[in-house]
C-alpha cells in the first residue's frame, strides 16, 4: 500500500513567487496540489491571476478559499498581498494546516505576533518565506562567520534594489507600504541569522518618493536608507530602493557585505548570469543561472512537517524583520531614531512620504 500524498494548497497568486513554487510542487509525485485566488477579479494592474494563472501552470483550481480549505490540506502556502497575510494565515491555521507565508510576515508587529500565536495554539508550523537564506552564497557566508574567518563582526552593508514592481505593491491598502517594507526585510532577516543571538536595538531611516515620481497615483516611498544598531555593537545599513529603471535587463539585485575585525566578505546571490547586448533589438539582456533558492526552502518547509519540528526560518524570525521594517517606516516619517524592544506591538506601517 503506497503512502498517502501530502496535500499542499496555494492560497492566492498575488505574489509572483507562487509561480516559482508550483513547478517544484507539481513535479513531486508525493505531493498533491490545489490552488485558489478568490480575490483575483479585484486585483490592480494587469498581472495574470486567477483561473488563467492556474491554467498556465497546470495546477488544479477552485474558486474560493472555503473550497480550498475544505479540501483538507496538510500545508498552505500563503502568497496573498501583504495586508492579507494575517487573515489568510489565521484561516489556514484554524483549518489545521501548516503554513508557509510570503514575506513580510505581516504589516504590523501586532499582526505578526498574532499569527505566531494562532499557529502555535493550533499546533501547526509557521514558516516565513525567506529564500535568500537557502542560497549557496548565504550558506557559505554563514559558515565563514561561524568559523570565525573574519573575526568579530563590527558592521554590515546590504543593498536590495529593484525596479518599481507596480500592481498591488504600490497600493498602500494592499502592500502596507512601499520600498521600505518590500525590500528591507530580506536584508534584516539575513543579518538576524548572522548576528543571533544579538538583536536589533535601534533603527533610523530616511525615505522619499523621488524615484518614479512621474508614475500617476504613486503614493508610497520609492527609495530609502535604513541604519540598524544591534545589542552587540554592530551597525548595519540597508539600501532599500526601487532604483532600477524599467528598461533594466534584470529586475534588480541583492548584496551583503559583512565587515569583521580581521576581514570582510561580500556576497551577491543573484550575480550568476550571462549578459550582453541583443543584436536584433539592441537592448541589454540578463540570463541568470544556478540553483533556485525556492527548491531548498520548500524542502525545508515540508521536512519540518514530516519531522515534527519548527522550520527555519520560522514565524519568530518573521516577527523580528517586521519589527525592523515597522521601526524604519516610523523613523522615516518622524525623522527620529526608533528604539526596539519597548513592546509596542500596535505600530502600523505607514507611508513614509
């Protein structure tokens, strides 16, 4: 008698990463997949959503989340808009499903804490989807730091830049913010993993909407710089800006340089590519290669369920990066540094313009 398949549900196609997860899930004969994107008719922009997206990827589809959860999934991957993460994770947990949620985990620290509590009380795992942790570059950096190859860390500089994403990403009611929220959390999570157990103690940020100012009805910040101080004395800066032009051959890029007392290491996880100029169009092109970080991240999520252990990164990791993004937004709005650890869980991410 063959073992039963693991039932994995995809909740929403709002985040484009849904298209990265589906090929891996559908290719695994031990997994059964079902998807729903019930709010797709109201989605802003022209991105492919709903039944058409499901058809393109060859995934079985139902119209509502009620039908999706009535299917009895073992696990749910939440790919909805940022401000809907809280609601969707709570629904999945109440249905008894383990959850992997797109970043940022939530748009307020209060909501993030609520999500972690709901999953804990339901006895299910909550994983925050941070694929950069699973790249060979970051794994090598983490190993070098643990082995003391650069001595004691004293500082770090991270960049996470991209082109203006459009769609729901620039609608505050759906995104919860602009470039600060979209791009800060990846670097914040990497630093959290590298500097643990030291935690962030203070955040200062500046942001503006100079980039893409000519885009009609744009009402979120498009560029920012965040400085984070840690209990260990480390000071890190994060450039979080939609600074790539729309005609750029790549969506953007992420780098991290870590400075120690005896050396430094810089990684560029998206740097593996072949580039040049296309003769017919006269335009630059960028063809990346190398392993997809989505594959080991999904394996970790599913392994944590099978092995009945917490995933890495988990919901608590997600809380800490949301905490930094919330503080950055408040700092950009007020012009003041924001201390962390005061227990203010009700702070909402707001437009930093």
